C-alpha cells in the first residue's frame, strides 16, 4: 500500500444510470472532463464521496475544493483526524509513516457523519479498503503521471525510498485496483490529476454529481 507523509490515466466519465438500471461509465466522444449523470435514489439525503489515490495525486486539494464548493458538505481528512484525535499506533520504520488505529478512526467517523442518513461528507485518504462499502456513493480515484508524482513527493521532502515506493504503487495502479475490489465498480471513477485544469474539472464533476443527487428523504 502507498505510504503518506503521515502514516496517468485518462479521465473516465462520472456517470450513473437512473434507479432500476445498471450504472455504467460513459464517455462522450471528444469529452475532456469527467461527467456524472443523475444519481440512483438512496435513503441518504446527500451523497457521501471518497477521494483516494497515491500520496501526491491531489486528494486533499480536491476534497477541500469540493467541501467549499458544495453547500452543506463537510470534509474529513483521515490522516489529520487520526493525528488530532490521538488515534495513532506505532511508527512504521519500513514505510516511514505512522500507522492509524483503524478501529478508533472508523468508530469516530461512524459517529460523526458517515453512519446516519444525512450524508454530505467528502473523505480523503490514501487507502480505501478499510471503510465500510455502505458509507460511500461515489469513490474518486485520482491518478497522476509518474514524473509529475515524483516531483510532487520530492517537494514534500520524502526520502528516495518512500518516493520510489509510492511511484511504484502508482505504476501498478494499486489504489485503482483496491477501490474496484472494495466497492461496486459502477461508483468507482478514475480521474487524471496532473494539472490545475484537471483539478478544476474533477471538482466540477463531483459537484455536478452531488447536485444531481436524488433521494426519497430529500
């Protein structure tokens, strides 16, 4: 698994079918940005969104922008949560990162927005298989060109070994596979995150998904 400081694929369209149909990815010819159609109705008033990817792919930046752009949405940065709430275990010397106490983190998240029917939470973390599948309605996996990723991690001051490990995770699309193994593939959307333009397009796509959300509880 990738190691964060604390512990390139093309855009795929963000699209889901209407209730009763099988959700499917769609991509219009010539489209440059991910796009999401109407959401299937669920008991949640607002959707919950998970943003994941290798460290350095832009998860925090996208989550911050989504939380700021969508009224009533709140953000949970899992690494920061674990640090602030003293939910850390040992320091992993091999991975050069702290290990979070997953049970404590998940209990806290369940009690603070993920366990109810309100929704409206965007979560960012460099892993996704620890979360209950029922929590999320959209899982966005950010990917990044290897050279771009290398430079970003180098600017963070990562060791050469840590950079190499994360770039290898990106080369082998570790987080993409983890997401597809952990969630229904119809809600897993893979988006390039190399440039500011990519960031803006991804923010727009997630915001459009949220705005299109239909819930019987709304």
